[in-house]
C-alpha cells in the first residue's frame, strides 16, 4: 500500500480522539516505510546514491537498492517487532499507547498487497523468513478501490463529526 494510505488508515482507525491522536496515528502508520526507505530516498534526492528508475511499470531492480533498506524493512515490517515495542511501551507507561497500533495495521495491510516481486512483507521476522506472495498495491485493482474506500470512510467520519459538533 502507498505510504499516504497507510497514514490515513492508521489515523482513521486509531486517531479519531483528537488532532494529536490523529497525527500520531498517521505517523505510526507511515513509520515502517519512512524508516525503511526514508534514508534511501533522501540520499538519492541529495545525489549521494544512484536513483533507481521508478518510471517503468514494473518495480526497479533490487540490485539498485542498498542492502540497508532491506534490513530496515525487515525490522519495521515485522509484527513480532511491532508487538514487542508496543508491549514494552505499555509496560513502561502502564497504559497502552493505542496510536502505536497503526504500525501493526500497516504491516497487516502490506501482507496481502506486496508480492515476491518487490519487498514482500517479512511479518514474522526475525523468527521466520516466511513471506506471503500478495498482489501489488500499485495495481489499479487494489489502488483505486483502496482510495475509494478511504474517501468514503473519511467523508462519513467528517459528516458524523460535523453533526456531533452542532
């Protein structure tokens, strides 16, 4: 799934309490992709790393993406890691930080929407390297329905919020 959709799903699911909750949920929703690809994108933008050809219909060759991206991707896309961090924070603060649940939600959305072709989701890492061969989120059959559902759900949310405030 695209990074913005992850943030919007996270906010809609866990961030409806207030603006702070919305933006924290959005941040946790985008964090797995931001932390795994962010450094790479910044380094390509600055000309420090060769830029892969993102203009083709198929994904770029994995050989054009530095190995550290894969390591960070494994770490940030693991339900084992996300659950462990959530539970540690819960133990430290003695209450669940629900906005953090946008992180495992991101992973759950990625499992069926990433294929073996380009960054399948290592959701059981580091315990297992098992990955599911999903259907690419960039395919219009996935991308446009996701967009439509987000628009409908946000419209319903905003209408209900407006009615509640009047």
